[in-house]
C-alpha cells in the first residue's frame, strides 16, 4: 500500500478533529496531575496543522512533515507541543525525498517520530509519558510490517497497542515534568501525555484502516 499526499492531508485533518473533540477530556486529565492546559495546546496546535496542510505546496512528504512539525513548535511552544513537533521533524528528516510512503516507510515514520520525542524529552517507556502509548504502537507496526501484514491490519494492531500502553500508565508513577511533583499521587490516574500519543495514533488508524 502507498500512502500519498492526499492521505497525509486527510490524516492531519482527522488529527485536528480528534484533538478538538478531546479538548475538554485532555484538560481534565491534565488538571489532575499537571497544569491543565494540555487540551488547549493540542487542540490549537493540531487545528492549525489541519488548516494549513492542504495549502503547503510541497510534494516531498518528508519535507512536508518537517514543515508541519516546525509550525506546531511555533504555534504551541509548550512541553507537549515541542515533543510532538520534534517527532514530526525527526521523521520528516528521515523520510526526505519520498513522494509517497510504502509499508516500511510508514513504520520508519513512527520509529523516527518516537525517537524524536524520546530524544527531546529524555524519556523512555515506563516513565508515564507520551512514550508509553507511542512506543508500543511503533514497535507493533514494525513487527507487523516485517511479517508482511497488510498496512490496514498493521495500523489496527498498532492502535490497539497504543490503547494497551495508555492503560498501563494508570499504575505508573509520574517521573517527568510537572506531573512528577505528584509522584505516588499520580498512581491510579491515566497519563495525559500518553492519552495524546494514543489520539495521535488514532488519527492515522482512522484514515489508513479505511483505505
């Protein structure tokens, strides 16, 4: 399967809708163990990407992703905005020169996205962060692609892995950012950042699984 420019447009428009729909939900989660602005920043940032993606005259998908990441960083220079932007820019650099993505390149996108987020945030799986939903999704997708599974099935399994990863954060204690102040008090609460990661995977799933 080939993911082309039109598909990428649809994915980012879908992501904008998803973040807006979950604005209040993210705000509530973040208010419990953070400063409560996550819903605002993610809805604002991804709404902006949804509004500009079709107007960016760039056929190189790697360059397009880098530009989207740069715009996200400028639009919402918050902690999560910077992390997600870093992921997009890292993936954009790695996939520069491609006008479409095959299954392996989509796996490379998520792999590099996660690496970008981890490098920027100095986080790892188990720290109760966005990584805990992104990393298992990326690993699932890489494994599925190596097994030769259809990308529609692969992204479905990756999405399920992100949901499981998100649920695993409930029993973790926060170690990064403002949530770390709560430490043991954060146990029993779903991580807001990991929720964003799951919603990010969901945007790709909703489009690719229905191609």
